[in-house]
C-alpha cells in the first residue's frame, strides 16, 4: 500500500475508574523496572566500548604509502589537515636529499567526517576505531608528522576492560564483556 | 490593598498628588542559561499565574550557516549544515544534496535511495526520542527522560554501524551515499525494531496514559486547524492540529512513494495530540526500517552511488568497495563544478518540513544556500499560542512542539 494519512483521535478522558486503572498500570511498569532494571550504562573508564572496524575515529598516516597529492588537505571541510614540507633522504638516490610534502592533522579542528580517509587515492590514511584521547595542551592536539604516523595509545585500555553492545529484543542494547581482552 | 475613591479624594484635598498606576505585570526571563530553555530566552510577562505575553528571544546560536555555505565547496557544505540539527543530521542534509542533484541532473541509485531512507527513519526515531526525553523532564517525569535517552541509544548504535559515527553522519554525497550497510545490519535492525515495538506499549503506560501527564497536556496549547494553517507551522505540530501535510506524502522524495506507511494525524490540536503524533510516527518509522532492510537485503547487485559514477572509479576503489562497502571519494569531487541554475528541495525532518533553495553560478562553491528549518517556523507558537495559559503550561507547550533552538537559528 502506498503512504497514506491515518486520522486518529485521542482517547476520551475517562472517569475515576480509568484514572485509577492507568495510575496502577504506570506503577506496575515502574515497579517492574525497579525490580529488574535493564541498564546499558557504560561504566567508563572501568569499561570502554569496542567499536566496529568502520568507526570513524582518530586518523593515522602511512607515510611510505603517501604520494603527496594533497587531496586530503583540500577536502578537509574544517581545514584540520595541512601539508608540511620536509626534507628527507631520497630512497631512490642514496645519499641525496629530497623535498616532499606530507599531511599533518590538527585535532583542535577535526570533526571526524572521514572525508580525508575516503579521498586518499592510495589508502595512506586510516581510521582507528576509537575516539577517546585527551591532550594535555591545545598545542599537543596539532600533531607533528612523527606523531601522525603512530597509532595513539588509548589511555582507557590500561585501566578498563572492553565491552561490546549487542542488540536484544527484550532489552534493546545489552552490554557484554568482550572475550579475550582488547 | 486598594484605596477607595473616597480616600483618594481626601488625599487630593490635602494636596497630595495621587496617580493611578498602570496594571503591573511580573516579567520573568526563562533562559538562555535556563536548563529547560535550550539556547534561547523566552521573556514571559505574567499577571499572577497567567501568561499575558511570551516573547521568544532567538538567535543565541546563529552561526551564519547560509553565508558560510557560500565559501566552501559543494561537498563541504554537508558537514556544516548538519550541525544545525545534530540530532537529526540525516534528514536535514538530505534536501541539500537533493537540490544539488537536481542541478547536476544526477539521480542516486535505488539502493542509495533506500539507504538514505533507512538512515532518515533511524534518525527520525532517535530525534523523536530525544525530544520525548526532554519533554519528560520538562514535566518533571524523569523516567521518561531516562527512557527516551536510553532507547535513543539503540538507534544511534544502528546509525553508528551504518555510517561510522553516532550523530554527524555526513552520509549523503551527490549521486549516492558513502557506505553500504554491513552484512549483519538487517538482523540487528530487525532486533532493534522488535524491541522498540514492544517498548512503545510501556511508554504508553508509564507516560502517555499516565493521568498526571494527561492532565498536564490535555486541552493545553490548543491550535485549531485554521489557526495552524495561518501560523504556517509544520511537522508533528501541524499534524497534531488535523492538517494532512507531510512532505513524504505530498511531495515524495527518494523512495517514500514505494513504501507502505501511515502518516498519523490527530484532530485535537492540543499538547497531548502533538505528543501522540510523534509517538505514532515512531511506530511508522519502525515499519519503514523493516521494509528498507528487507529490500536492501534482496537487491544487492546495485552500487550505492549512481551507476555512471561507479563505472568511473579506479580499480583500487572498486575493490575496496567490494570488500568494505566504503565508497571512496575522487579528488575531482572536491572541486566539482555544478551547472548554473536554481533548485529547491524539501524533506520531512523530525520536526517538520525543511526547505532548501540552492543556486549555482557554475562555480566550485554554491552561490546561495537558503534554508528554512522547521523550528524556525514553529517558534511562532510561543508568541501566538502561549499567552492565556498558566505558567506551568509553558514547558508542556514547549516540549510538545519539540522546538530545537540551534535548528531555528542556523
Ligand atoms: S576527518 Fe574530516 S575534519 Fe578531520 S582531518 Fe579528515 S577531512 Fe578534516
Ligand atoms: S590524500 Fe593520501 S596520498 Fe594524498 S597527500 Fe593525503 S595522505 Fe598523501
């Protein structure tokens, strides 16, 4: 059937009996969850979520793969990615130096849209499946080329245990401890 | 204490100057830091307990999005405009992309359309549950708040699995979407749908049929059908007053005309009716999600972007798409030029009709992007409907129109 309008009407305001009945019904539901609560709260940092591989989290550069095309810096909608010029040893001509450009990221600005990862023609950038790192100062959030190539450590992995959420018909989301650690 | 005419006469005779005061009203400022008002202020003038005048003071989160859009390339506008209604990001960015597609004369593949509809409906539910939670806490019903925000998480999790992020999806690109759904997605979606269906009955018991809540909402903030049309309000607020208008029905976009769903309309026009419209819409959205995943499961052969675009992808990109479902962007898409012209597009977002006017001068950036958001149109309710009610009715009316300040301010 194609989409259609369904006109409905409110239930009429009931009398005393209706009122008492619906009050009791509300109480029963309340008591049900008081006795058997279905909690999905994440006890961060004692627990931390393991996201699926497609999660758009922190970004890492594979410098050897990068062809310096600057597409990532051009596509960035918040100007978080910038190209820097470095002088490095030329792998093709030993002993000689060459100038090359590589991207660096500024996490003060990044909105994790993932455009840069999607636009890179050689897959030199990839996402990590997490998002929870804090920096001590704003300056630290502007990664250097070295830092941009390292997968950052997730501090919560030291103190917490990983959990995954699963869909469940009776409780919505169910939190489960992930087997085998991180 | 009032002074009798006689006394006034005596005082005047003694040479005392007596002036009658204008009637005094009590003025209160709700917001902008008020926990219930969001990023806005309502200046309310009270006569005792009765509101004589309510003035919504908007603009606290105005971010000049329309102007900013003129300074960035076409695909970079999406991450910008989705930030006006971050809880409904899929629905509010879709008409922008639709308008750009109209200018480029591009049609998304059917699979992409179904994926868009799927995410839009997941988003609609999440957005309604968010509004519902806030509404609950406005009325002092903190259980509804916890439930709404908890169950919203179920749908955000679905959206995260589909797009890679909870809220700012940036999912649409001209001609398609950025990712296909994972293999196990239909299964998870169906479980979430079945859960929410059963859960709705409990929502009714603890909140919607709860006599305390009903007495706060029934016959409060009544907007008649003619009045609703006059005020130009949209969305569930309009349908709660009996007007049969839903963009998905009146001007179908994507694949909505092929789906089987109802557009719930209530005639009463009070706060209760508006709340119920939203709750009924959640049920319908659940149906749509089921239909969409069924279709997507059966028709796997099509790419999630327009065929001609897919053909043009390099081999590495195609392989990656086959393997991960991710569609790579081409560097040429960054500075893509859109043929000159004007286009409009509209969609039914969680709070009502959202309208875009997009104009191109043939360059790499839009010449003009005009957005009319549902909240910007519904804010008039504060001015025109709230006066005459008691102060305690203000949160009930506010919550029932599900007003979202950042969306109105853009
Ligand atoms: S994820 Fe988006 S905002 Fe962040 S660097 Fe990449 S393109 Fe820029
Ligand atoms: S898009 Fe990829 S290859 Fe090009 S500069 Fe960025 S990281 Fe390097």
